[in-house]
C-alpha cells in the first residue's frame, strides 16, 4: 500500500545505515535523499532502492532539511535521519492514521535509541519525541544549523517509536560530542552570549545529576552511567570552546 507521503532523508557517508532507513518506509510513494558529497556507497545504495537522489553542498541541519523538503513530490513529509528507521508498529500506525491526519498539525513520534548493546530507556533518551511527520503547506524546518526543529502550534503524538542507532561505538560518540560542542559554542558566540566561568564549573555536574539521577539513567546499568558522563563532558566542551573562541577573538584585536 502506497501513501501520498514523501520520505525525506539527508546523508553524508551513510552506507551502513541508509538501506535500513529507506526500507523501513515501504508505504512512501516518493523518496528524496539529499546527499552532501558522500565518498562511500551511500548514493548508489539509495538510488538502487528507488530514491531520487540530489547532491547538495552542506548548509547546516535546518537549511539542508528545508532544501530537501522543497524537492518532495507530496505535501505530507516524513523526515528521517539516515541512522533511524520506523519500527514495524510505527509503520502500521502511520498507515492506519493517515486518512485522519490534519494538515495544520505537526506529529511527534517517540524515538528509542540503541547504544552500548541495549535500547536506552532512561537518562532523557526516551521517549525523546521528535516532530517528523508534517504537511509542508503549513509547517517547515527552522533555519537553525544545529538543533533544528519543526515549529508547530498544534501537535499530536504517535505511540510506536522511531528506532535510532545513535552511535557506532564509544569512539563515534566522542567524535560526535566534539563536533556538536563546537557547533554549540559557535552558536553561543553568534547569539552574543558571554563566556561564564560559573557555567563552565557548574553545568557539567548538573548535567550528570540530571541524566543519571533525576532522569534515572542508572536504570540503564553501566551504559546509563557512561552516557551521563558523556553528556556532562559534552557540556564542559561547549563551555570551554566558547571561552576559547572569545580568547581567539581577543587575540585578534
């Protein structure tokens, strides 16, 4: 059964994930993949699965996803990241509910992530609602280069989850934290916020307490502890890099 939905995915070197992602949406009658010059087999795999593939220079997460949405054939958009896939239960739920969807409503979907050998259910990682199903005549991606989102005044939720293979291993997590902390520091500086020593010293500790105790990350066992430490370190890096950017700017004056 095909529905008038466009699946939209942005990619960069996702040959390990892209087939799983695309094959998890068999009901989409249109599939758009916008690739940022992958050097692996991402494009070939996507094309072999019937996707319309476009190659576009990286614009930042929000602008790139907004560009991809413009290429869709249908107004109903299902947006996934390449390392995500619909659960079988979510596939059926979308099919069952499609005729009752409202164009002005943004549909949030819970996301469950796999990391360190298990599905992570605590520490703020689940249900982790993501607004991924929407009608482009009424809603669109924000222009944020990091932490992009679809803004919607009216929202409804699905029950079944998107499945997310968030990191390949701990090294991948470290590299991702390094990347996102740099983007986060640049965002802090570009919005005119000043470095705070108080935040550098305090925020990593409060982040660990939030993830491990308040949001019960300890119930995920050792992976929950590792995740909480990683989250705290990512916050530390963002604040430290914010200071570094101000230091460099001061040296240039």
